C-alpha cells in the first residue's frame, strides 16, 4: 500500500453492518442506527471511521456482555470521526453501536433527494444514493474504502405508501405505526461501501425473468409514475445481457434480482450498485415514438456497461482507486462487446473506433494527461480520473490486447481472474497474471507501457523503392516532444494489411524503435495498397506519407473492399489529429475528404461532419473562411440531403436513420437552403396547437429543426422552444431542447435569457452542461458564456463542489471550441487566486488544448483560405 494514501488505520476493520435508516422526504432529515460487527486486530482505545455531513449522537462498543461507551466523538476536516473509549479495547470481535443524523441533500451525492412533478404538477421527492467514490460516508459511518469489504443488512423505515429498494430482495416488512413500515432486506454478499444502495419513493415497475440461467433472476425497471413503459427496451435486453455475461464470464450472477431505476436528478450517466443500478433518466428510458434513434444505442450500451460491473467491479473489486481503469475500461470494452452481440447490424465496433477510441487518444495526446494506472492519494482527487483515460483509453488497450491474444483466450483469462478473486479485491497485476497463465505469454511485458506510461505513440511510415520504414515516437498534439519525453518504446501491434512476408510474428508486434520491411505484393507481383493498423485495434496514430494518403484515398473513392468502415473512419480521425498537431495539415485533411464523396455509412459520415464542424468552429475568427467552409459543407451533403429527405420509413434500418439525422443536422448548421426551408416549415407545423408533433418532426431531426428555427427566427421562436421545454414530460426532449437553445440563440437579450434560465429552478443542476455544450458551439454566444461563468463562479462552485467532475466540465466545455490567445490568458488569470484542487487536471487540460488550437489556426489559417479559393468555396 502506498504510504501517501489518505486511509483509515488498519487496527480495526468491518465485518458486517446492520443499518436502520429513516429518511424523511418532508424535512429531508436522515436518522440512522448502525450496529457494525468489527474485528479489532490489536488492542486500541480509539476507533476511526469515515463520516461526512453526519452527526454521531452516540457511540459504544459491545464486547460479549460488556458495553464501552465512547467518552469523546471528534470529527475532523478529513471526513474522519474518532471514537475514544475510557479503556483499551481488547483484540477480537466486537460490535460498534452508533446513532447518527444526517440530511437528504440536493447535491446528487450521498443519500440525496431528487425532485419531480406528478401528473397534476405537484412537486414530489424521492430519495436515492450515489456513493462512488467516497460518499457512503454521507449516509452512514463506515470504512469507506474499496478494500474494506463487508456484508450489509439494511432496513429502511418509510411511509407505508412508498416503495423501498436496496441491493437485495426484501426479506420482510413490519408496521411501526399505521402509516409507517420498516422494510428489511436480505443480507448482501461481501462488498465495498461504494456499491451499497437505497431508494425510496413512489415508484412503478415492469418485470421480467431470465430464462437461460440455472437460477432465474428477476429483472425490473423502476420509474416515477407515468414513465415506466419507456423502460421497456432496457427491460427486454437485461435478461439477454445477464445470460450472455454469465456465459462468457463462467460465473452465475450472484444475486436473486437486478433492478434498474431511473432517477430524475443524477450526476453521472449511471451507477453499478450491486443489484440496484441507478441511472440518469435519459440513460435508461427510451420511447421509440419520441426519442432520437441515438438514445436507443445509448441505453443499450449503458445498461450493458453497468451489468458488466456486476462481475467486474462488484464481484471482483479494485484494491484502490489507482486501479479504477480495471472497472471502467473493462466495462466499456465488454459492454460494447455485448451490444455488438445483441445488435450485430449496428456496426458497434466501428462506432467504438470513432467514439471511445478517439476520445482516449485525444486526451492522451496532451502533456496534462495521466497514465491509465494513476496514483491516487487523496479521496478528493478520485473524481478527476473518471475520464476518457480510465474509460476510453482503458477500453481501447483492452480491445488491442484481446485482439493480440484473441478474444477467446482473453475471455478465458478473464474467467480465471474472476474465479480467483471473486468477493475479494484485485490489482492490475492480478489481471495480467491471470491472462499470462492462460495465454502462456508475458502479458505484463506487453501492457506495462500502455497502462503505466503517459501518452500514446505515433507511427511514422515512409515508403521508398519498395521498402517501408516504420518508426515510433511519442505523439503530442503540441508536436514538440522533447528527447526526455520520447524514451518509451511501446510494444505495438502494427496491423499491416496485407501482412508482409518478412514479418514472422503473427501479431506484427513492433518492439523496437523502428523496423523496415518490403511493400506487400499483389498476386501479380505488383506493389500492393497497404494499410497500417487495419481495423484500428492498435492504440496509436499513423502518419503516412502524402503519396500513401493519395493511394488510400483513391482506393476509398473506388470502393476498395479492403477498406472497411473502421479503416475509412479511422484514417479520417488520424489525419484530423495530425492536422491539428502540425504533423499534417488542414489542406491534406480536406484533400482526403474529397475522396469520400461516394461514402454512404453513418459511422464515417458522423465522424467526417464532426471534424468539418470543428474546422468551422475554430477558424470562425475569419468571416471569409467561416463562410467558405460552410459552403464546402453544403456542397458535400447536398446529394445525400435530397436522397434521404426528412421522412423516416417504418422498419428502416437503424444506421440509415442515424445517417439521415446527421446529414440534416450538418446541412442545417451550414445553411443549406432546402434544409433550412423545410426545417422552418416543419417547425411551424410542430408548434401549431393540437399538431401531430411526431408526424411533423421525427425525434431524430427535432433538434435540427429547433436549431434552424432559432438561428433564423427571433423572440417568437425562442419562446416556442422554451415553452416546449416546459411542457414536455420527457427528459431526453428537455436535454435536446437545452442544447438547441444554447447552440442557436443570438441577440444580447435572448442570450441573457438563456443564462438566467440555465441557473433557474427550471433547469436541473445535472442539465446545466447541456446548455453549456450548446453555447460552446455558438460563435455568437460562446464568449459571453465564458464571461457568464466567471461572473457566476461563486454560485456554480457552491452548487457543483463534490460532484463527479462537473466543475471541470464547467471549465473545459465553454472554451473547447475556441482558438483565442486572449481567452487562454483570461483562463489563467481568472483561476490564479482560486482553489482549483477539485479540477486542477481539467484546468490544465483546458489550457493546453487551447494553446494547441491557437497554434493550429495561426499555422493553417492562410492555407485553409487558399484551399477554399482553389476549390471554389
């Protein structure tokens, strides 16, 4: 154990918690009793536990027939309560008996309250938990560390007409008074405190049961009244995912039930509490009539990710937060595996290449990134590593490793790991040991550079006289790697296709700084088109020569069968990243885009349009360039706009639905005349009283029409959109509306109205980032948004302190599409005298990314103007 960790003494450890909690949904006071069976490992007169925002009214220790009352109860700023006893407590078993009070806070952590309105418009409350990483201590005194596992017997005292839920099924219920009941839950398996969960409220549920497991598991989706049918899709896939994971993990799901619950106020996307998974409403509920198609994939993935944690995280738990990526990286990879298994037509792995894979590589291209295995000393630092390194890069290196070993061997190693460490804690090395034993390969030697070293490699590829030379270096988006920073030699599966005859290793693993080999040959002995990182399973950037890019581009244009969706998309992503860093250029990137005019797939178009929009945003400092790029975008999408139209045929395949949504969105933003005209027409129909809104505007293009109307309209359209937000009962529609408002608002008066609205009681705290995301895309409002954040920093800091990274989001997002040196200075100056402990990593990343974008615009601005003129834009 690292001596720097802020942890409790090890002289006493918990064995079993008997908890009785009485949450009051009117006064928001929490009353609690805890009888904790403890093991005293050495004689002591003090016991320390974690507690935050709790008042411990009474503490005593019971040993046999003797009771020792604490003579003092002292709480420190480090969230530790010390109980001091009049005499030394002997080694052995004892019971720590506590009475305490706390609160059901409104900060979305600990045991907190969530607000909603019933069908009559009355304000109602539910109570729910969010304990990861260190918030169980806000609900009951405990050893709030992942390695301090224990069992839990929970009892909740609640009004008779409310539903109470916890990790395990209900054991019994007894009446305390005519209108109050005590709900006792079955004893849990041994588990960490951050996975304990409770929920109390007026809930409805739908139910199903697994059919292929030896012991059937009851699966339910819970919601507040009126929403439960929107949980049907999540309910349908839950048994299938449970059965799939039980098969590939080789261990049965260990609980008798699995509940999902939609929570109106929820800080993150979801939380994998054992047997009671909590979700942000938009991550669990999906209405095929009113939800955009993208939500279906989001719900499928989030549900699969959280169910994966029931084994990987809950059954086997990381020993400490240094190993967070074990939980999140694996669940991200295997959650994607499950979605691909259930919905093979969705091309999920290609979508992974443009999503998770790119997020991980982008963040790890900054100096201010961190290794996958990052030392965490203080619990206050933990939330800052719930980021794209732990999740996205973690999943990407697991995908790379599983490809290197083969998925079958990898999963056999996972089964070995889970069997050995079930109900215990484990480290990254424990995983490598299990995989090495199974594969008979030293996995640690391969993986250590990927998990313990900051950064990713770039593979420079040169072709000369029939010989290819590849050379690896560290890749930084600043393109200024020093010699000291470039010492790592990664083990890189190069994925060259066709495979060169001279490379004997089936995995083509580059273990040296450089390597040369012959250009692959066709059957006729001619030089073959070759690809590096086929299918993009290797975690690196590829820097081809200009001539190689031209050859690949021509092959894309001709529809060459070797260039799969992931290859076409990954090439674009690499070239965009290299243009940003200066290894390539914006001209080379746009030249490459020209080869995609025959492209028809959603995954490639989705990425392509995001990259072009990024150029539009960053180079918008120049009106001529801004209009030129928009003209290029209009011409690029024109053909597909007319082919796809605005109608969504019944039973259309999922990816075509997604493609139409992306194309029309891009066309609307670029000012495509026919799209704007049709968008305004449909918006007007949609907003008419008594209109069939679903017929007027399919959910997948609703935001597009809203943004068109707001951009080309005025106060009337603004008020119509705002009224839609206030009257729609669907949270996904509300979040969509918030993004549209931010992205399209213009005029000082309406911009100010958006700011006031964002901080009003009408917008949930969790949803403020939707407004900011929209504003960050709005060249007419984003500078004002940054000024607004500075002016309201005290309010925002107070509201979001303690959340899962929300403060960092408030710092990064508003400036994420700017390339302005003045903003960089302002960002530095504004936070110079402030406490940034909770988001210092995010702040450094925001500043570094700003510097990179400023350099890119300065370097490539004239070249972009020249390219646009040369190409008639």
